[in-house]
């Protein structure tokens, strides 16, 4: 049996009629930038996130950059970022000229450890960017309190957590502002790049709208040196359709995760642990093992797709090789050698989930044996 890591074709087939209809609606209107679909999606997504404002932008990286620029964060400022995240979180800080400061995660949830964040704060710190990694919200109570105590901004990187909640509150409304990505593989994904900022700060929302549209709110009047970062009409129309299914699809992901947590207990794999205050949306289901590469190879032989999120800590990336990286990446670096993402998605069939569980239970021991038997210097299967 073949089990793909994520089957977007299957998901889109369940709503193909709706997608076809909005495609033709956008074509028939012949307005493709800053039109009715974007306005409607921004209103609907803001309401979904329990925020006052949503601003559609070109992608998730731009969403973070625009938030930082609109808040005036720049050269010489320090921003706390997770040591174990996709590099976009770090790149956003670097793009505005600020300094990313690496903060290690809690080993239980993989999210930024508030105690480690507290130790990383200096007189130059201006903001904290917790990432709701793998779809589980960060401890926004502790991080929010920490930010307020030190007069810092708390900016959510919510690119992996559309629809998650923490302490009964929706992701996207937990900090001063939040950045979302609508990359196709996200829980709420477009059919190309897209992103959004949510906030209840009206002044911030105005600044971001202006920045994202060439620094202009009035044609040919450019009040600042802005950029072109706009969500287009077609992506907005498709996202409107998918937003209507998001809670249902997230519930299906929770069902897959529950089956994994139950079926893989006792295998020796380190399974995800959920903060009791959080309701995650399981963008990814990530396990840990000392035999990661061997296990990935075994699963590939069984037709099971896996990925690694993320094998290289941003601090160790060539992009930061010439920089003196501040902060701690010890745990983030160690996780990169142990983590493996199993298939998960809203339209995995029960028999596929059962196959992954059964094959993992059978092959974890074989992967351990293969690792023990591998002679020193032998090739290790490469990350895919």
C-alpha cells in the first residue's frame, strides 16, 4: 500500500465543484487584484480568528516582515525566535535589519520555552515571535505575560496553526499581531503562495495595508517606501471556499493524530505531547527516534511517505554562517537529528492510517537493529 505524505489532489477533489465555480466567478469579473474576493476573505478570516482586522498579503514571510516594519523594528533591535523552526521566521527579522536571537524549545511541545525566552531578553530586545509549531499553539499565557512585563511585542507566527486554540482563544488573536501562510500544504492552503496578517490594532492594520501596496492608500500618492505584497483575487476566492471546511478538516486531522498516539504507544518512539490548555490542529505529526534515518528508509520501503521538519537549525544554515548568532540552539540542533514527520492529512483513509501504525510498530525494531549493525563510516540514508 502506498501512503503519500500529503495528498492535496484527494482533498481538492472533495470540493472540486466549489473550486471550479469560484474560478469562473473570478474570471467573469475580470478583476484580479484588490477586489471583492480579497475584501470578503479578509472579513471572514478576521472573524474566524476573532481579530478585528485581517490583511491579505503575498506569503507568510511577507506577513512577518510587514508586521516588523509596521512596528518600526529595525537595525540594532533584537527579536527572540525559536531555534527549531522554518528559516522564514529568522529571515523576516534579518530582512528588517534586526537581530534574531535563538531560543530553545520546551522538549515536551517543541514550542518556545518561556523560561529560555526570559533568559534571552536584553535591553535591545523589542519583540518575541513564538511559532505555533506543527499546529500546536505556543504557551501564549506565559509568553504574553513575559512580553508585557518587559514592554515587548508578542507576534504570533501562526503559519502552521490555522484554527488552533489556546486557553479557549483562537490562534491569530493571542498576540499583538499574527502572521499566517497559505502555502498549498498548510491546513488552510491556497493553490499558490499567499498569506495574511491578523490584528486588533487598527493603526497597525492601516500601516500594513499601506506598506503592502507600494506605500500607498491613494493612487500615485506614496507616503513611504512600500512593497508589492498583495493576496490576489483567485487565491482569496479559493481560500474562502476552504475556510468553510477548515474546522471539519482539522477534526479529521485530530482523528488521525489520535490513532497514531494510541497505536504507536509503547513502540519506543517519542510521541508528541499536547499542552492541556491547547487544542492543536496537527499540521504535522512528528515523532522522535535515535534511528530516524534508518526508520525513514524502512518506511519508504513500505510505501509510506515521510519528511523532516526541520533537519537543520536556522543558526546552522549557510545563510547565517557569517553571523555571530545570539542565543541557544542546543536543543533545536539535537531535534533536527531525531525528528520524523509521519503522513497526516484530512483525507487519509482509515486503512492508510492503520498501515502506517502497523508498519511503524513492525519496523521500529528493525531500524534499531540496522543502526546498530551499520559499520562505522557507512552511508546513512539522506534526508528527503
